[in-house]
C-alpha cells in the first residue's frame, strides 16, 4: 500500500473557481482509482487547494491491479467446429482471446452451446496506469473560463500549469500535464518563501512541508486561521465584533495561502452614509470585513485579510495604504449620493427609456409598464381574496422600482441596485411602504435568501420575475440544458420561494395568468406599441412558463426542503399549481409513509394503476360496479370506498392531509382481500368491466393528495 499525491501548480486562479475545481479533481481521482481497482480497503482521499495549486492525497493505493481471470464467449460451437475440427471462426476467436485453439472449451447457456475461453489478465502497475490516465482527468476539469498559453498546443486550462507533483510514497509517477513533467518539487509562498523549490521526500509529507514554506494547503485550516485572526484583531476595540459574512470568508480563504489580518480605521463622518453603501464598498470592492459596535451599528473600522506576514512597521504601512484606498472609495460614494439626491426618483422614470432591458423586448421603461400591468392583475386577485395591502403605495413602488438604474451610485456600485432605490425612496419622503417594497425587489437571489417582508414587496418581486420569464420565453430565450444566460431559473426559484414562504393566496395559474400577453415593442417609439400574439403563441408560451415553474417547484421541494424524490413525484402528480398546498401534502405524506399499512396501500395503488394500463392496452371497457352482482370481497371494497370517500374529501377540504392519509390507509384490509380473492380481469366482460370501474373509482377517489403509485416501497 502507498500514499499517492498529485499537485497541479498554477498561476493564481480566480477565487470563485477554486472550490468547485478542487471537489471535481477529488471526484475524478477517486473514480479513476476505484474504476481501475487501485483503491485499497482503507483508502481515504483528501483534497487541498490554494490560489496557486490543486492537490489530492490518497491513502492506501495499491501498487498494481490484481490479476483477473475472465470468461470470454465466442461463436456457437457448431460454427466454431465442424466434424471436430476447428474452423476459421474458432481460430479467429482463439487469436482474439490470446489462447491456443486447443484451450477453447464448450460453454452452455440459455441460448445453446458456444465456444469459450478463460483468459488471465495481468494487472497493470499503478504508476503506469496513473501516468496514462491522470493527465486526461486533470485537463478535463470544468472551468467557467479557459485559456491557451502554449502556442500551437491544444490544451486549455484556467491558468498556465507551472509545476506538477506526482508521487507514490517517494517514487515518481512518470506523467506529464501540458508539457510539464511531474516530479517531487512543489513551491512555497511566492513572497515569504521565494522561488526555491519545496522538495517532498514522500507523499505523506505534503501538508507539513508546504506549511514550513508558508503555505497552508488545507482550506479548512485557512478558514479557521482567518476566523481566529479576525476575532483577535477585533478584540483590540472595546465592545466591537466583526460582521459575519460567510461568502466573504470563502472568498478570502481562496485568495490566500498564508493569511493574516490587519485592523484599520476610517473617519467617523462617513458613517452618515447608509450602512449598505459602506459595507458594499468594503466587502465587494476591497474584500474588507465590516466592524460593528455593541449596539449592532457600523463602527469606523475595517478588517483586511492579507496573504502575507509582516512585522509591526510593515503592518502600519499596509494599514495606512488600505485606509487611504477605502477613504477614496467612500468619498466617491458620498459624492454620488449627494449628486443623485438632486433628482427625484419620479423625475427619473422618463430616463428609463434610454436604459435597455433586452434588445428584442424593450427598455426599462417598457419593463416598468409591463410590470405594472402584471401587478394590476395580481393585486386584483388579492383584493378578491380580501388580503390587505396598500394599493397606491404598491403602484408607486412599481413605477419607481427600476429608476435607481439611472443613478450614479448604482452605476458605480451595481451590486446595490434595488437597495439604492429603496434608500432613495425613504430619503425623499416617499414612505416606508414604498421604500420597503423597492429595497428587496431582487431578493431572494438564492434559495438561502429571505423573501421580502411586506405584501407589497412580495407582489413586486413576483410581477417583475414572471414578466421577465414570460417575455424571455416569448422570444425563444428559455433555458436549455446547463445554459441559462438570463438567470431565468433563479427568477423562477424566487417565485416558488415567495409563494411557498409568504401568506399570499396565489397559485401558479394566478401568476402566469397575470403575465398575460407579452407586449413586443416595435417602431420608433418602442415603449408605446403593443403587438398582438400570433397563431395562438400566447397560450403555448404560458404553458411553457407554467411547466418551467412546476419543474422549479420539484427542485424546491426535493433539493431545498429535502423531501424524498418519490414523495415529491407523488405529490406533484396529484397537483402542482398551489405551492403551499403541495408543501403541506408533502409534509403529510412524509409523516405517514413509514407505516406498514400505508406502504401496503401504496403498493396496491401501484398495482391498480398497472392493471388499468393493461386494460387500456387491451381495450377493455370500464363498467359500473352497480351493473353486476359483485363478489363479497368486491362488494366490501365498494362499500368501504363509498363510506370513506366523503370523510377523506372533508379532510382534504380542511387541508388535514395527514389525517386523510391515515384514513386512506385503513382501506388496506379490504384492498388486500380484493386482490387475494378476486380475478380483476374476469373472462366475463360485464364482471371485468365492473371490477375495472371499481378500482378506477378507488384510484381516482383517493389520489387527490398524492399519486401513491409513485411511492417506492421495499
């Protein structure tokens, strides 16, 4: 057994790409070793990464594959031997198998007698196999962007490969990647260690040897080191704490090899700017952590994570330089804030005509008008359901929602679109309801985000997203495969999340119906012309959008809420229009699916569905159980179903789905007896039709909560 190390040394890789590539490399190496039977019983794989390297260390790798014996089957015996003498077919098979003709043997199987041969395959040495296969795995890694760096060479990679380490214990693995031959020399920190190679005696020395060269290759180690350094630096300010930012932590982890932290200060007068602006400048532009006081408000300090180690004098110089850069950024933000306030948001609406939303659809003025039309439909539905909301504030928020795209602050800090609109609405006295609707209009941006808190904000978010999706679908820009350049899946995920986690009594039909017919601008005044749909395309477009939303609901229930795949399939097969109702049914089904009775009734429903499918294929007609004299078992099923149906219907009406499912499971004894004693597909057409009609009625009558045939039973 041996330890295997692979390290790919690179020019600095963008931080956002590293984690995915590290995981993929580990998966590829693991699958290769498993596929080639090189992973021992105690095999354990560890991945490492820094901005300059990807690495995998695997324990318990076999020195070579085990020899195997394989049974090959050739042509039929009659073809291979005539009158006991081998034919050309026998000789060809023996040559292919690498054995003498005399070694061929007679093999019998279900199809008859064939020629067979036992072939011994010698296992390949691990070093040879890895040298042949690993370069393809490494160069096959997915990167969002690749580059060529060797003139006339075909390989593409995220950044140029500068060194490769490949060791089985202390022995070299003779592989080559992008023209770089593997060896045992890695490299340490570019500044703190210099260009001198870090020579590895054996694979297991990797992490310790690099640590001595000022490189912490373990991502978890760097993450913990950064958190401790942030805590330590913050403790120098009484009552202060650094503001938790998981995404920024991951960014700086992948920007550094030997992280340290420095605390800096900025002038308190900048705290007059909104926190959102200050934090965005620090986080997105400088990768600094914000500091807050005991009251939770922003304090005039920042924390910078360095990729080096310096003395006190060097730290003071770095602190001064970082503060100077941050001060300049804050001055820009202050200037833009003051400049933007000279123009009211309402005065900016007309300017949206010069801001393109999508070239085939129109400007953001067009988008604003379309959003307002959709919003009017959604608001009408809510009024009918007697849901309270401020209609005037809602329409005002809809009109002004995109106006911050014309502000200088958003042009400089695009991450703040929507947020700036909400802040400006508040600063200009437009009211909290308007401000709180505009501010979170782009949330949730992911499944981890919260939804807008107000009904007005939720409605605005729904209208904006469904209009975007419908418009993009209408011009053929629906997502395909992994391609989604307009982030329509994210928009649909947000719609599902808002419907699932808000109190809005809206369904997919309500939302898609509100989007209506898409206005396609044309002519000189693109924002004033509405073009009708052609050849019924509107209906087809709506159905595509509805199917798209149902697919994202499947994702939400399974991948976000964690329901089992068969539960999700069963629930959505019974209805996928009402998101909150689907969630309630999934929760109820999950709660009862473990019971023996429910597992049995699910299996019975699957059987019913299969029988009905067979009957349809054979063109058997469904009859009525009332038309013939039923057997005792069939009559008991008929009576039990008739008695239970109104009880289940009432429970469904109350959305007491768990209780309804428990009731349905009580059918088990009569269903079991029916299938044990009754021949469903009776030769008598009338009896057969009555049986089929009975089980069809049972299936339809009790499948409103979920299609139980989708449940996987042991």
